[in-house]
C-alpha cells in the first residue's frame, strides 16, 4: 500500500494531473477515453445508490460531468454537485451540462468545500489513482457524508501481490511524471484504508475494463518488457497505432459509519 506523499510532492502530482486532463480536453474536447465511457455499467452501479428525492449527491473528480449527468438523469429531484481540480475542465462541464441543473465546483479531493454531513452519496469514477493521499481523501469523504451514506468508488482493482506490483509499474509509475498517476489499490488495501476513515466496505462488483489506447502513451513500451504471463493475463494486444488491454476493475460500495 502506497504511503502518503509529502505536501510538496502531492502538490506536484495534482499539478501534473490537472495539466494532463487539460491537454486531453484540448485534444478531444473531453477528458475520459471513449473506451471507459460505459453508460450501461455506470448506470447500473449508480442505480444501486440509496437515493431519496431530497438527496444531495457529489461526483468527485467529475471531469466533464459524465457521472454527474447520469446521477441527474437517474435521480432528477436530487441535488447533484460535480467537483474537479481543474477550472478549465469544470468550465467545459458547465457548458456540456447547461440544462442539467448541476452545481460544479473547483477543489481538490482532500479539501472538499462543504460542511459536515451534507451528502447522502458520493461517487468517484476512475479518478482515485491520481490522489496523493487516499487516506486523507477518505477522511474528507466521510466528513461530508451523512451517517449511513454511501461512497461508490469505480476503479481498477488488481489482485494483491506480484500482479498488483506489475500493474502499477506499467500503468501508474510509468505515468507518474506525465499524468499524475499514483497507484492502483487491491481489495486488501481498501480494507486497510477505509476502516480508519470510518467507512465500511459493504459490497464489491467486479467487471473487466477494456481499454484501447494510442501508442503515444508510455504504457505500450513498458508492457513489452513484462513477462508473457502478465501480458496474457491482461489480454495485451497491439495494432498499428494503438494497443488494448483488459484490466480487472470494480465498483466498491462503502458505507459511512
């Protein structure tokens, strides 16, 4: 399990993440690769949240508002807020979700600008691996959640051990400098990290995450160095200007105690 980074390093990681996603926004007018915009899967996970008409919901690391928009469509009477570190990305989310009646704010994942106990549910979709201090983030989420509230984390979920180490070597260490990646966590890591924050893991819904990525990223070079057994396990395949992998992922539902 990764140790928290010092404040200076954490600030640099956040800056790299912000710069990376703003560059993605300039290139694609979005910040989420189409390969992970799985509307049906996202909808099924979000439908499992216990939401009442008066609920307040927050999408942390919201990007251009994919999850926040899903939440508003599923629960039209709920108050939905999207939060992201980048003012530029938030401005794009406001453009895309102009009719959605969603509040968007700029803030970091470890300093949520809200009073205690205001949200019934929180969601973080494929953003947690950018966070420099996950333990501090979980404490902040617990602070803003009401007792009994649910935090849904949607992330890559490697098996602990050598597979997790190799996956992090390829998909997080290789992009620490360029994209602000920190780590992918195992189920055991989540158990250790959630408990001190008074969040209890209630259920895990695994699924395969299929990614098709341009070879301009560093992953492909790193993947070629890995053993065939690892490449087979993640279904590594190369095309002329792309490569694809299938990673283990899951929706993790944690309850605020």
